[in-house]
C-alpha cells in the first residue's frame, strides 16, 4: 500500500465493487432508531377523548339517560298482512257519578265458556294481576311522560328520543288483537265492581305492563270510550283471526304458553338478580324456540316488556336487555335505544368482566355487519362506541379479531369513504369514523391484526380516509396512530412505502397541523420508519415538492418552542429540567425530525444534496451549541450522527466543510462529557472531519489524539473502530506518526487486533491500514513496533490463515469470506511482508557484523 488511504471513501457513481457490497454489513452511514410516541390511556371512556377537536355542542353525547319512552312501541309490532281501520272513538265528558256508571260499556262478543276454561290457572292469575294494576313494583319509575335526559353539554340530540307513554298506550289499545274463537273478552259491565277482569289467551303481554289505575285515571278526568259499532268490531276481529292463523302455528302458541309466558311472570320481580336470571332464561328460551328476529308473532308484547325494564338502573340487567333487544332485530329508534343501552354498559370498565361472559359483542358485530350506514348512522355510532370500549380489554380484543371484526371495520370504512364531502351525511359519518379508527388502533396491537391489514389492502383505504378527512383532526390523529404503531414492522412499513400517495398526505398534514404536537410527532415518526428501511422511500419523499422545506419549517417552530422552555427554566433558577430522562414535547419532535434527516442522508444523491443545504446543517449545529447532552441525550446524539452522515459527502459548497471548525468546537464539548455514547459519536464525526488538515491540526492542538488513543483501552468494539478511524487519518501526515508511539498507541492497536480482529475483519483491516501508514518509513521492525513486533507477526499470520480466519465468521456467510479476500487479505499480507523484511534485514546485518 504505497499511498495511505483516508478513513472514509467517497462513494462514486460506478458499478458496485465486491468491497462496497461487503461494507454494507457495517456502513459508516447509520440510520437512527427512536421510541414510538407514547399515548396515555384516557381517564374515562367517552365517544370522543379529552383532546378531541370537536366542540361539545357539535358532537353526540357520551352521557345520557334512557327510559322506556326512548323506544318506539309502534315499531315493535311485527308486520301484519291486514291493515286495521281505526276504532270509532268519541270521548264523553262525565257530568255525574250516575253518568259515569252508565257510560262505561264495552262491546262484548259471544263468549264460549269452553274456550275460557282452556286458559291455564297461571295465565288467569297473571291476567287478574295485570288488570288490578301495574305488573311492576311501585318503586319502578312509571312511563308517564318520561323524556330522555341528555348530558347538558350536547342538548342538540334531545329531540331524537322524545316520546310519551300516552302515545304508547293509545297505540297499545288501538292494536290489541282479539280472536272470536280462541281469544275471548270478558268485560265487567257494572261500575260498582272493584276490578275489571281481562282474560286474553295469547295476548296478555298487551296489558301486562299497563299503567296502574289507567281506567281509574280516565274516569277521574271524565273521559270514557264510546261504544264502536258491532259491524266494525267484528270486521276487525275477523281480520286478526286470519292473520293469527296464518302467522302463528299451534306449536308456536304452545311454546309461548309453556316456555315464554312463565318467564314473563318472573319479570314482575323487584329483585335485580332475579330479573337478570329471568332475562338469561328468556334469551335461551327464545333462541331455543327460534323466536329471535322479526318473524316472531308476539314480538311486540315481548319488546314492550323489555323496554319497561330499561327504567331499572342496573348495568347487569341492561346488558341482558341490550342483548335480547338487539337479537330481536329491532330498527329505527329502537335500534338506537338498544345501541345506547349497550354503550352505557360498556362505558364502565368495571363491566368488562360481565361482557366477557356474555355474547353482547356478537350482537353488536351483527349490527355492524347488517345495518344500513346512512339510515342508522347514529345507532352505528353508539354501536361502534361500545365496541371501541370493549377493544380496551385484552380478552375482548382477541375475541374481536377471532370473530372477524377487522374485516367488518374495513368494509364499513369503504362505505364511509364512498360518501363524498357534498353529501348531507358526510359530517355525521365523521363521528362514526372516529370510533372506527380508534378501534382499529387498539386492534393494531395484535400481530394477527397486522397480517389482516396488510393482506386486505387497508393502507389504501386509510389513506383515502386521511385525504377526505384532512380537516378532521380526530380522524387524522387515529389513522396516524395506526400507521405509527404498524410502521415499526417491516411488512406493514413496506406496504405503506408502496402507497406513493402517503408522502403527499403526510406533508399536507404537517403543513396544516404544524402546531399540533401529538399529530406532528407521529407523522415524523412514521417518516423516520419509512426512510430507515427503504432506499426508494428516501428518494421518493425527498423528491416530493417542499419536503425539506416542510421539515425545516417544523424544525424552526419546535426549536423556538424548546428555547422558550429552556428560558422558562432558567428564569426560575433551574438550569435543567426536572426529568432529563424524558424529553419535552418540543425536544421529542426535534429528536424524531433529525432522525428523518439522518435516514434520508443514507441515499447517495439525497445525502449529497442535504450536505450542501446550509440551512439544514446550520440547524443541526445550533442544536449542538445550545443543548447539553445532560439535558437531552438523544437529541444531541442524533444531531451529531446526522452531521457525521452528511460529512461523508465531499461535494461542492459543502455546508459541513464550511462549518467544520465550528462543528469541531461543539464535538470537543461532547467529547469531554461523561456520556460514553456521546463520546463515541463525537469520535465518529472526527473520523470523517479528520480528512481535512485544519481538523487534524485542531485535534493535535487540543490534544484530542491522546484522548482518542486512550479510548483503545475501552475494550469496546465500536469505540475502538471509531478511534482507529481518527488515528488512520492522523497517520497520513508523516509529521504526526511519532505521536502514535509516544502515547503507547502501537501496543493498544495490537491489543485491539488480538481482542476483536478474528470476529471483526473490518476493524482488523482498519488497524492494519493504520499500522501500514505508521510504518511507511520503517528501517527496523523492532524500532518501529518495539516489543509488540512478535505478537503482531503471530496475529497477522493466523488471520491470514484462510481456514482459521474464516472459521470465526461461519455464521456470517459469504459476506465475511468476501471481505476477507477483497479487503483484509491484501492489506494484511503487505504489512506482514514489510515487518518480516525489516526484521530479517536487521538480523542479517547483526550476523554480518559478527
């Protein structure tokens, strides 16, 4: 080796040599790693988190009250094949008690005594009880004019759940079915009797929960019903009789009486545990009798029973009710009420254990799968809100994945994405998209979810949503959180890199939400992941219009914020922040932003362009000037690493070259710190900068070379590698070579060769090059290498033994062998030959003298 080589070689545009391929195993340019931004868990479960950009008055409420009036009793009726005409009803004002007595008279069809005797004793008892008053205990709230109470922060939603019990009762009376053969009406015609007895086979549910004293209240106000004509009455009975015969078989009637009706008796209990147990049995029985869904004839009376139980404030009971109501395939207002009921239960994390042992999740996923997006978007909002709460529980999270929740959510997202901005539903669907993306973010924690998202093309759909909802910070934040989490994995990162649109979207978001730190830091983190693993991504991002300017604008913004924070601490007499282990928000953005620059600089053309960008290098040097490594270690080391990468490129008007002495002053401060990582990084940069004579003079002047030689004793492979780089460049100059011997550097280099050479051929090669430079004017091996000569000869001989040398790198494959052949062997052979020659010539001269 007639001419010493510099520590680092400049990459040139030519075909890669074998040596350059091998150098990729331990490149002098390094990417940076950093921690993913931390997202604290919300203190409370809400539709929208505490950091939501939505004003309270512009978003659906998370807190509300539910009553039976929140449901629509008319919708509960199954579809009938016969349209009934309204009853002739004329209210009569009662003037006297005599009029009152005589005015109460109901039509009475012929009663078949044999039919009446068929009614079971249990049912007769139930019907007598309901005719006497309310079937529920007195402590339960009546349905009298209950409106839904909403949280005061969002009153706008109140109108959607208004309703009164009076309307429900009117509909109940108007649609009570009678059958002149199987269902007989016994009506007390004498006002003096204390009670009215109704025995309605198969229709008890119509009166089971009638308000206590309803007829008495009507009498009190002087209102009674006029008697309809017998023709109209019989016509209605005939129509219902045909409908019952068509839709309900004798088997179904029997199942109802034998299995369902006894459970309805149990629902009169005032004990919550008993009611929960009754609901559990009811669901099992309905499922057994295939009565879940819309085809169940007595669905109306059953749902009315369940709706009234909503009045009871018990989460376990509400859980049971929500499951049954949803299983009955309700829609409209009732679907909304049922989803709100489920949401209310799931909102309390204490109920997670109850939900784990029930099948509410199945019901909610079925709603998600089947319901119309635009027709029931509010119901789907609370349905998804409940699912989002469930996804905060590890057990339920796994259950969701196993039940296909990921595919359902993606299908729903595709539907939402198909709604354009000019659509009336666009804004309200944004609320829905917040719940959806928040749930996906929780699901992203599971490996099987990542695989599904990669395989199903979720990246493109998420990017479409991001583009359409650019003004919705909540949606953007959750989507970015998904990318932030998953881009840490190679498979998803590759899929995201393939979506060329993502770079434009990320830059647009950074420009739009520049001061939203929680959003900015995650986008920067994602860009750091993309540019760390994909050379094409580096080039593509760099070529996007305004990419570097956007990064520099962010750099300036958060640098100023950081300076303000440091000033705040200084003014209060505290030079350092309270917890230096955790960077501030501004520091964290700068850390991840500098990481992007470091990763971009790996690409040859991009790195060369950045090295010539004075505003980029200026900001990096500024970080080293004002920030102490004791205050924020990661920020300072990242800045030094990026400068190191940029210093690799020798380009015209290099900003690094122009500022090299200023950079050296900052590196000296870092070198003198007690932080070993900072010391190593400073030595690395000196390794590149020491190619310039001014920096070599600076190193000798500040006695940095002594410190570098001392680092060879660190017994650390990376430290020795960096130190050897500086020494190699120093030994290029003949006048500085003697310094190596004066500080005991030769012995330390030989020790490093012995300790690390067999396993690290690149370090061994670097040591050999340094010793080759040092021994250029050798006259005697002994005078040049001293007492380490024999050890050096032995080490070189063994390392040049192919079988022995390559045995250390069997696990590294062809790279190790190729590097040994192309890089290490030529240098080591020449050095060995030089030492042996000058050792032999000295011995021959001594023999001749004798």
